[in-house]
């Protein structure tokens, strides 16, 4: 039975974001604030950069504010120190991405002013006409979120988000289902999923951790991965990308949301995260580290795989 999810706090959150943005823009703390604004379609939202305190009232936060704004900082990271300190509106999953990027020396904490958002959840899809947040429309990632109230930000509205609804955790149940399969069955499952890929690279463009100026998979001398949407190239692309994100992915699920072919990309990333947790007791995005577990070695690491 569909049940509504209380998002009444978003009115207070919106007011607090506007007030804080106007203050830090007015006193010169920041030169711009990246946040969300109402989009053309009723009930939808879009990213916005506000550089004038007089426009701070354009900022909003609703269940439609799904974008991970960290991606705008990695795509334009060379310009951040030149333009001055930047304010960023962040949900808990967005904050995990920023923490990971700081550890990889892509961003500096001193260049950012973080406005944390107490989050009750966001919509799972913004392609269909906007709807009220409920147990049917909430993004699956929100059911497994452990950072509904971001910590370590420069400002967080004094609002307490409601507890997550007691629903089946989609990714956990899907991982369990796949783990129960034989290797051949799992291989067939992912072959079917990746066969749908049209190589639009929306997953790469929306990912904060795809910050290379030239992607390895775009090189043609030598060509690492076939660029046409054919089975071999599709499989290589998605496996390479999953391995590059292992120990780094913040679980924002933007890749899955942006995929026009509905490939369960975040399911693959969550499986990798589960393996990192079991093997190294590590979860990405909770601590600024120079190197994750796949880039370091300690004598405590499991070496049973060495024959």
C-alpha cells in the first residue's frame, strides 16, 4: 500500500538555504552558491549557480532536487581557486562524493562552503511528471542512506529529517538474488543488461569521479575499449568503469538515474562496495583519505588468494 513520506521540513530547509546563501554572498564569504532552483515543468528542479545575493530567493530544496552537485565542481575544478570560495548545497550522498574527491586532491576543503541539507528523500525518477514523495516514488538509494543529516558542513538548517520508511532495500535484496545465482547465470544477467547500452556515456558525464580530462576508454592509439555499442565493447566499458569506482563510489546513483536504457548501474557499484566492506571493512566517503584500500597494502590484508 502506497504511503506518503513527510517532506514538510523542505519548506524550512528552503528558507534556511536562501537566508544563508544571501548572507555569505553579501559578506563575501563566497563568490557563488551552487544549488537548486525551480525548473520549467511544475514540481521539477534544476541546478543553478547564484552569484548575486539578490537572487538567493531562487534557491529551493524539494524531493525533486536529485542532482549530485559535486559533479559541477569536478568538471570546473580548475576555475574554483580563481573565482574564490564556492558555496555548495549538499545532501548526505553528495557530501560523501565531496569527501572522496578531497581525498583524491581534486578539491580543497578551504575552497568550499558546504550548506548541508537534512534530507527525507528524493524522487526516484524525474523523467515522468513530478509526483509527491511516497513509498512508491522514493529513490531506492534513499532507503539505504545512512547520512540523512550531513555532518561536517559549514551550515546545516536546524531541522531534523524523519526516519527512513521501513521498506525493502532494493539494492540489498537484488545483490542477494544475484549472489544466489551460479557464475554462468550472473554472467548471462549482466550480458543482457550491458547489451542495452548505446554508449551515450551519460553515466560518465554525471559521475563526480569521472574527472579525467581524457578518459582511458576514449583513446584510440592504442584503443583500450571499443567505442561502438557492441557486446564486447559494452562489457569492457562497464567492467572497467565499475573497477575504477570500486572503493570510490559515493552511492549517489546518478549514473543509474541518467541512463536512458535503465541499466542497473548502481546495483553493480553497490555490489563492489559490499565487497570492499567485507574484505577491508571500508566504506567510501566518510573520511578524507589519500588512498583507498585498493591503492594501499598492509600486512593485515587478506593474502589467501596467493597460491
